[in-house]
């Protein structure tokens, strides 16, 4: 690789604050904060609001909508018009 043009790739400690989960992943993300991981080493630290540990799609907590057929949905929407004539 050509020296001096690539960002610094190093292990970075990501913290999902909503699930209180830590991920140690190689990254080029820049940060001034540091934190100590459970292995005793100090790493650059980045806090996250959402990750795979807390996102509804990945955790299975996504709200499931009840699937209705097109005819049932039509009848439900226009049921009140049948009595008015």
C-alpha cells in the first residue's frame, strides 16, 4: 500500500447504550474518547444509539401487522357506507 494516504485501521470499542453491549471491531472511525474493555486493554471508544443488539429487526421485537386480504380490507374500510342509501 502507498504510505500516508490510508486512514489508521485499528480495533475500536463500540458501545450500544440502549442494550449496554460492547463490540470490539476493527475500524477507521476517528474519536478522542478511550475506554477499557473487559480484556484489560484500552481502546478508542464510540457510543451508539442502535446496533444489531438493540435494533427491532435483528432482535425479533419488530411489531407484526396482521395480514388481511384485499377484499377484507375493502369491506372493513367501506362497511359503514352499506347502511346509508
